[in-house]
C-alpha cells in the first residue's frame, strides 16, 4: 500500500512539473523564462525519486519511466489542481502558491517519516517549496494589488482554481495506510498551516477567499479532459519509441 501512496505523491509533482515546463520560451519576461522551468525541475526531480522508491517497494519489475510514462489516464492519481491548464500568468502563479503552501508543511512533517528515502526527499523538497511559496506569493501580491487589469485577472484565477484546493486535504485509502505506518504525514492536519499562508498572501493582495463547491476525484482517477491532452504530449516519445535509450 505504501508504494501506491508514493505514486500518488509522485503523480502530483510530475504533472505540475510538466505544466510549469510548458512556460519555457513563453514566459512574460526572461527571469520567469528561467525561474519556471527550474521550479518544474524541482518538482520532476522529486517525482523521479518517489517513483523509483515506489517501484522498488512494489517489486513488480517496473521502473520510474514505466510509472511516469506507461500508464493510462485513469491510472494517474494526481490532484485535479495540478493538471489544470496554465491559463494566464496569474492562474499559473496562484496554482503554484496553492500547491506549495500545502507541500511546504507536508514535507516538514515528512522529516519525521520512518522511511529513509521519504526523509531524504523531504529535506530537499521542504527548502524548494519555501522558495516556490516566496516566488509565487510575490507574484500573487504584485498582480492582485497592481493595475485594474492585473487585479481582475488574479481575482478570476481565484474563482477558477480555489474549488480544487479542498482535495489537498483529502486522504485516500492508500495515503491513510501510509500515514498509519508512519511513512507519510496526515494531510488533514496541515490545513491550518496552508490556510495561514494563503490568508497572509491574500491579505496583502486584496483577494478574498471565496465560498465554492469543492471539486475532487483525482485520487480515484477521475480527471478532466485536460489531463488526457497533457499525457498525450508528455508520453509521446516513450509510446512511439518504446524502450528507447539515450
């Protein structure tokens, strides 16, 4: 069961990492054209380690590449939030803030994991998420407290994305088992830390936390159409040239 929980976590990081990588060459300024792909590499690096560890625990002969590239859409267990299209720059920054504001306390809690690999990942990822919060948070404040146009776009981003944040705190059956075994943290316990970070940023940006109907389903393989398009692009090389090596 633990390996399935690790795959869930890896899926979150891989899919969001791929989304951020889509900005490479398209960001609004050179600094962001460098920052966003590097943030993507942070996430994909975490995913690689988790997939590799999950494959070893599974013991079925699969590799990190098999788990990342050779599963179909319904087999992915990532959060709906991370698969959402980039939209404009405001939506991308808010999505990153929502995710990083959760993962920072998550990885800090995972420093107490009974699993050596998870503790190692947590030590590195906690520092990376602190940077992601700072970077995304500064942009959310800058846009939310900026021009009429930027404030409008950021407010729209909140309307579009906040409905997907509830899933951050839901624990799947396999995630609950991993928590019971002392491998992964309890997601529900991290809500106060996440909410405090979001409240601080929103207060400075003039944004309001909306009341929305939560949309969930990613953990049971119920995804939006956008994930299928993402996987078609991400898996292309592995599908066309199976077993290819550099």
